[in-house]
C-alpha cells in the first residue's frame, strides 16, 4: 500500500513541505538536565498517539528558548519519531503544557482539519509504507529531514470528502480518549480510597479525635477502631496486623518460550513480554504450548521483573505470559486491594535494586512483600466499593481495543476513497452507541 492507492481523480499528491506550514526537526544538541526547568520531549515520549510530557526531562529556560528558535511546537502540530523507532506520531493538543523537542520531526499545521488528515494518513498502512521506503541506516535507522519534507501526502480535492472522513474517524478517537480518561479517574479513586483507609488510617484518626470521617457514612466509619497500636512495621489500627503477601495472593510466573517460534504473522497465540506491558499489545505470536505456560486473562495484575517493576491491569485478550513476567492472583481480597498493596513495595524494590546493566526482581524479593490485614468487615466493604471500579477499567480497555481495531480496519479504505462513507458509518452504528452508554 502506498500513495499509488489513491485515485488521482479524487486526490492531489503534494510534498509535506507544500502541505504543511513548515517541516522542521528538534534540536540535535543535548541540553543539560536541570531539576526545575522546561520539558524536553524526545521520541521515547511518543507512545500510542500521546505525548508523555510528564515523563520528559527538564532543561533551563535559556536552553528551552534556544531550542524553540529552531522548532517551536504549537497546538495541532504533528510530532514524528525519525530516529531509532521510526514512525511514532502524536498530534499536539491545546491542553498540553509547552515543551521543546529533540531529534524528532515536526510537521507544523495551524489548521486542525489539515492536521487531522495528516495524522490519519501517517497512521495508515499507505502512510507507514511511504515512511518505510525512506528509512536509512544499517545500525540505527533514521528518516532524514529532507525525506520528511519530500514525503508525499494525498490531499482530497473535495474538502467536504475530507471532512466527512474525519467525521467518521475522529469520534472513534474521541471515544477512546474518553474511555482512557475515565480509567485514569477510576484508578485514582481506588488508589485514594486505599491510601486513606490502609496507609494514612484517616477514619481511625478521625474517630480518635471525635470527628466525622470525611466522605464516609456513619455505618462504614463505625467499622474502624479508634486507636492505633505498635506492630513490627510501625503503628497500625488496633486489631489489625501485617501478614505475608501470600496470605492474600498467589504469584504465577511466566514460562520460557522458544524465541525461534516467535512470529508476527499471527501463527499461534499472542505472547506477552515485558516490553508489551505498557501498551498491552503483544508484539509476537507463538504456536508453542509450554506446559508451564499461563494465559493472561482480563483483569489480571501483571508485573514486569526486569528494568522497572510496575503493576498493570491486563485489559486485552488472552495471551501467553513469557518468562520474567508474573501475575499476582488475589486470594481473599479484591484486585484493587492487592494491586495497591504491592505497588509501593515494587517501587521500593526498584529504587533499592543495584545492577551494572538492567535491574531485576525475583521470587526472593517478592517473598519479603507484606500486606496489611484489616478486620473482615472493613476488607469486605473496601472490596465491595473498589472491585467494580477495576471491573469497569477492564471493560473500558477491551472496548478501547475493539474501537481501535475497527478504526484501523476502516482507515486505509476510508482515506483512499475505497469505501463509501455511508458504509463506514453503518459499521460504527452498532459499536459507538453501546460504548458511549458504557462511558455514561
């Protein structure tokens, strides 16, 4: 697939430099990192169409201003990874904080509709193939700024056609964004509740001071004790205790699958490696059926054991779990309770880990994990409140994957005019209303 797929009776093909207000790239220098400065975004901060500005390191105001003289970023610009991992793109949204860029391409577009069209073209198989044809380099691949400027862009001769195509694709992405934003809030609610009850002991301190517990009914507040007592790990509410993590969880470890069986052709089942956890998108398949293998299920709490130790709520279809990945199965508690119990301990283990190359965590480390054990009534009450939040998170993730699949199937045919817009709208009619109802 390439620009040859586009009917020249319907499209003009122009270079990116002619289509955009300007095509540039970020600084090639390495400004010094400072603790309190302005963010500098690189290709590693482009993930799944988003710009992770919060993960960028910071540079001084003087360096920030110097970079922006060359390549200032504005709303609706398109950022493009052009070195190493090539072709990750993200559209700059008005709500993003100001940031500078390094070693990434910049398609400057002040017109939102033109920006949206370019975004979808670059995400399409046709656009990806045009980028693929321009890759250079044997050790580290790259696309030159000259080639970015010359990149062919098919432009509809009829702007009404363009707007109708965008009218099909953009609502899908808007709904995906809405589901992801809802999940962020749901996770935060569960985390905040756990921290209040089981870390800060807010209801206990309120009761001891004769105050009402903020946000709690009188029935729930009455379940908490009014005193704290010493434990081997510090003060905890009276009658509570700490236990081994194994009292509330079983830990399942991934199996060693043969790498020679890995393929990207869909042969076998998906296989999840550590690198796949953030996106929840397995990169390879395997036909192997390892007798020690475990198939990840929606809602599983999965943890990578190399590099960084973070827990994720699996929200995709069944997939084999590779070695150096593990799952925490809750036994007598809810998934939110278990995940919020292990998350700070994983972070502490990551900070304490020492390695010459990549840090690791193993069974011996996990054996030291503990869990606070409140009364049975309090445990049941928390689980009753928090588990539905995680259930909705998983449902939203599955809906997001389904919407993205539909969008990706429609995208190459829609933007090339190979499918009638009415057909695309019919294909979405049964999906969008039901998913919107789920969000509401």
